[in-house]
């Protein structure tokens, strides 16, 4: 672990037609290393719009 390492994070907030949050995708790109990392949080809602569940997925992708 390198405490001096810099990273860039970009988050994208996606919304349903009614304006409620459907997902958040965050891409973390460290200055060092050969990969960038993506966290996706998907929000599932009941018919009335209330939050039912949150699912998270994590992936790593080689830098091009």
C-alpha cells in the first residue's frame, strides 16, 4: 500500500424516468498500476418507488 499514490474518481449518477436514483457508477483510476476499477451500485425499487434493494458489483479493467 502506497499512501502517497494519487487516484482519480469519476462518478456517474443515473436516474429513472421519475427522477429516482437507479444506479451510481464510480470509476477509480490510480496514477500507478495497470488497472482501473469500477464500482456499480444498482438500486431496485418497489412499484411505489420505495427502495427495495441495493446491489454492488466491482470490476477491474486493464488500462489501454
